[in-house]
C-alpha cells in the first residue's frame, strides 16, 4: 500500500520542499476529514485520494494539482465547505477541489441525462482550469482499477461511462497511457469473457512470435547504427480494447489482426526521424496508402509521429518514428509540458493551445445546445474524429473529422461565415456543399449578405459546431416567424372586437400574461403563432374589462371590409402550404391552426377544411400579398394522343411559358390515349393559366386539368 512518505520521496525529483509540504499537509487534512470512512473493499477511504495523487505524480503535475487530488472528495463526502479549504490551502487549490466536486453533485432523471449533465459540468470546470479534468481522469482510473467489489450493474454503468466519455477525453488531451488503461479496464468490466479470451490469445501468440520480433528488431538496430543514427527501438503491444474494436469494425479474426509486428523507433531530432524513415523504406517495401506524417501535420491532441507499414517476410511490419519529446507528449499529452511548469518549447505551447481551443469549442457548443442530450450528441461526434486536413485559399490548415463537408469547414472558420454560406469551390472548381471533403483539398467558401442556413444541411453536416449553430439559427428564426404571425393573428382578432393592440393598457396586458402563465408578451405571441394558444381567446381576454377568463360573452364581428391576414411567400417554418390542395397566389385561401406547428394554408375549396370554414377558433381567412416572387408547386393532369415525341413537346411548351417541371409521369390509358401527370413550379394563377394555354395549343393534347386532392 502506498504511503505519503513514499510519494514525498518521488516528488523530490521535480518539486521543491515547500511544495512537497503543501501536498503532505493536504494528505493529513484529508486523512482526518475521511476518518471512519471506508471503501467497498474495506480499505480506509484515504487510500483512494493517495492513489489518485500517485497517478498524477506519474505525469509530474504541479503541487496544487496533487493537493487537489488529496482533497478531491472532501467537500462532497465530509461536508467541509470550500471556504475552509481556501483558508487552509489558498484559492487555487480550493477552486480545483470545488471543480472536481461539482462534476458528481447533481441528481438526474435518467442515466443518459446523468452522463450528459456530468459532461457539461466537466466542460464548465475545464474552461476555468483544465487541471480539474486531469484530477478527474486520475480519480476515474483508480476507481476502474478497483471496480471488483461493486455490483455487476454498477460496474457496467461505470465502464460504459468510462468508454464513452473519459477514455476519449484522455485521448483528446493526448494522455495515451491513461487512455489505453481506461479503455482496457472498461472493456474488461463490460465484457469479462471476451477480454479473458483475447488476453490469453495474446499471451500465447507473444511466446510463439518472440524470436521473429527479436530478429526484426536486431536488423533494424544494425542498419540504423550503420547509418550513424542513434535510436531506441521498442516492440509495440496492441491493447485488448484496440484488438476487439478492430475485430468488430473490420470483421476479421484475432489472428488476422495480430498478424502484424509493431515497433516504435525513438530518435534524438526531427531530422533523424526522416532519415530513419529513409533507412526503413530502403530495407522493406512500404505498403501503399499506409504512410502518415503526423510530424508535419500533428493530430488535434498534439500527437506527432511518422507512421508507416512495411512488407516484411510473410508479414506486415508497423513502424512509428518519433523524437524523445514527441514520445513523452504521446504518452502524457497535455500533462507532458504543463503550463504551470517552466517548459517553453514550441511543442509544449502547441499542446496547451490545442487543448484550450478544444475547451473553448466545447463551451460554445454548450451555449448553443437546447438540452444536455443534444449537447452530448454534438460532443461525442467531436470526441471521435478520424481527422482530415483542409487548406484555406491562403494556405492555412484546418483540421476536421472524417466525412466533414464544406458547410462544416465554413462553420469551423467562423459561425457568421457558416450562416451566410451559399456555395463553395473545392480546388478552384464549384462543388456541392454536401460533398465529403478529403485531406489536402483547398476549399473556398462563397458567402452572400442576407443568406441563411438551410435546414437540409442538418442531413449531411458532421461536426458538432455546425449542427448546433444551424439548429440554433433555425430555432431563432422559428421564434421570430411565430412571434410575427402571432402578432398579426392577434391584431386581426382584436380588430373583430373593434379594438387595436395599442388601446390595451400595460396593466391589463400583465393580467392576461399572468392568467396565461406566459413569461413575456413576446412569448405569448410566439405561442399564438405556433397554434399553442387561440388568438381569438387571448383577444377576448385583452378586451374584457374584468379578470381574464377562458370564456367571455362578447360580440365578435367578422367584417368583410377589414383586411384579412396577408401571406407574403411560400413555405416558412410556421406558415406552411398544404400538400393536399397545393394553393398558389390567386387561389382563395384560408389558414388552419395546427397546435404547435403554426398555420397551414389551404385552398378554400379543399375538402379537408370544409368543416372548419366558419369556425374562428380554427380557421382564418387569408389573402395573398402582391408581387410575390416565390415559386409554387401545382399538379396537372394532361390527356394526350399517343404519338412519338409528345413528352418533348409538353416539356418544351412548359419551358416556353417560363414554367419549371419538377416531376413528370406517364400512365397508359388505352391504345389511343395516354395520361401525363405533371408537377410544375409557377408564380401564381396567372402564370399557371399561361402554362395551361400553351399546353392546350398542342395538337396531341385532348384535355388538361389542375389536380387538387
């Protein structure tokens, strides 16, 4: 069992005595606070904080972080307030302890939400001080190592959370050693039998392949020494979770996955890395498409290395080449050159900057997301990136997850650019906004003032930032549209009572708001626009003298001389054209209120709304605005004599009348006649009449009619 004296001895290698004493004091304080508390295994509780501090000492973290590790459960488990810690150990350590405590202090309705909320709390804590997450990761790692005494369901729940959230964060922060152990322990807890089988198979295989591995290693060492290169070569072990994931993803057997020998070559400089690459490619032929240079283009978590796969004798050899410093970063990630230490190398700055940028992006996602589950969906997308590297026209490199599109790229540059995107060029050629991007492409985004996100983008964007920003914009637009429609509906209904909105006193408006339990008048208007409240009931409440009620006997006058509600265009988010009758400008129209979805516009002759026509609760008479430039879909049924080229004639006639064919379908009726079903885009009834006149002039056309279902 580790002791505080053993830890203090280890800390002497990189901390001074004053800082080591702070860690000692934190240990004794925690020991006293947790006195009488025991873990499930029966050990005194203090063994857990001490083990967490030891894990952080492996990463050579500063004294504040180690003291916080000792005290991380004190606020939560012993009731000692944050102020007491602040008085004893200073504000920084107290803030760290409080940050770790907050991650698990909240109650949840469901497990999925619990996980999501935990993650949100974590990101908020990380934004203040990223050391909080390092303490939390060490805490989780020790808990995973000591899962044994817990019940199977609890073990599985903790393991799932570890694999879904904590291991990917360790990976994102570049702490490879911690990530690998969290993954393996999580896998063993989730699937103990599968883990046991793979572990046994690996042990057997290692014994049979030992001689071959030593032979390849000896050849590499001899050749590199011959070229004057000073290197250290390690055999690389594949870990259990990684083997299992590859077997599952590639649908291959254990022996197919393991039929590869892996080595890591560690050199003294970047120049030596590339010279080493030249030597190994001279010894063995490289496998095409399996070379990756993460030194020139580092991963998002700061990882740098050259990866290559070679054809050996009957087997493939995987090689990683990196410097000592890169190896340290690969294993310890952001902790390798912690900002609180004196390291000032470019690699350290780069690592810190990347981690802080990721935290900033998480905070932005948190603000945009409507709820915790939507947030976790966005974050999990960004936690598992298969990165691609895209160039801006000025040569700047942007990192994006695999499958990202030009819209993702636009939002990665800036939210405003994403929102106003209209087109793009890939390698100087116009391309579709939904096209998946590939590494090395140069992408130029074309924007236009007044452009806005298209809801269809949600079907193909892959980054959390793009998804959350599009959803946020559409939500704002829907609120604005519903508020505007609600105001127009309320004004029209007040007009029928002989009143205007300006005539209603602020005091009476407040009474109506209170009665309807609405937070503001704008919110009340939004609910009217979405159909969640009836405009005529709210109007009645506003014009009544006494307390507002749901039913009030007042005279409601529909006056034909008063203007009805005006429709200014095609589909919006709360003003939609019915698909059954497909109304177009010029048709007499009415609006039917759909609860929670706004107003559906129907033709007055539509069979579906006959029962609502004289019901002011559900139906509103509408008129079309003048000068509408939108296009509207219309269905036509055209009977034609069967003859060669008739479809081409119909298409030509529609085009000559400035119409646009959306869909065409030919149904055979008999030997002499055929029926052609058309869906065309027109600007209104006058335009439709012009199209139909053109079609009637065709000799083959025997009849033509507009279809209203």
